[in-house]
């Protein structure tokens, strides 16, 4: 049973990576047979992974077509941002009293790394560094159910930034977002939990930014 679950998770992560790097675009069909052949696994873990991805909101099932990559509408994206902001605000509030100075310096390191990635227009590296930045405080959040739900919702916004046409626009928006990361560290260091919660809801996860990901 353990090996089966591991295979399902392996397939799940493989498909998520394909969505993230743009190999599977919104609206495209997921080829179950090709995935099974590529990973050398049977149909069962592939199908279970697809069902889980559908439950998580990344895929949807279309009659006579199979599983396809789901594309969020603008309204769905804004609604999801609103929920993520509330959850992330709570997560930062719970994590703030537990953060050490060493962890705050680690977050500052990731901020500098994101600046370097954006200056060289390495959006893949930016994505990795911003994940590491948020994981510093999420990894010590005492409410693991909250963190799991947050990750599940954030997966809906997987996007290959390098495929977007307006590089300068994306770069400017992500530089702005990285400045928000700096403000988050300031609030963490001050221990200002109420302002941190407000900032995550109203600024960092502002619904008007729903089309610019990852944050």
C-alpha cells in the first residue's frame, strides 16, 4: 500500500511540474497513457493522481475527452485570492511568535536572491526562491491543516511566467511583490501580528493581482 501511495504522489508531482513549466497548457488534455509510459507506472496510480489533481482544482473532467488542465476565470481567481489571503494572514500570525532571527535572515537571503533572479529575468529561479521564502514561516506554523489547505489553493495558480509576452510588465510586478516580502520581514521582526494579518489580506494577496503569479 505504501509503494502504491508513493507512485500516486510521484505521478501527481510530475503532472504539477508539467503544468508549472508550461508543457501542459490550460485546456489541454492530459494523456494518461503517455504519462504511464514516461514514468513506467500502471494506469491505476496515474488515474488516482488525476482524480486528486481534479479534487485540488488543477484539472477537470470533460465527457468524451478525459481530464484537461483547468483554466480559472477571473472571478474564480479573485475569489481564491481572497481565501488565500485570509489563510496566509492567519498562518503568518501563528508563525510570527515562533520565528527566530536566524530564520528572518534566511528570509532576507531569499529576498536578495529573488532580486537577482528578476534582474536576470530568470523567472524559474524567482519561483523557487519565493517558495523557499514562504516556506520558512509556513514550515513552523503549528496548524498543519491550514498550511496544507493553503498549498492546495496556491497550486491553482501554477503558471509558466516565461511564456508570457510582456516580460517587463511581469518583471515590474514581481519586483513590487518582492518589496512586499521585505515589508513582511519587517512586520515579523516587529512582532506586529495584527498589521501582518491585514497586510497579507489587503496587500500581498490583493484580489486585483489575481492574474500575476507566483507570489
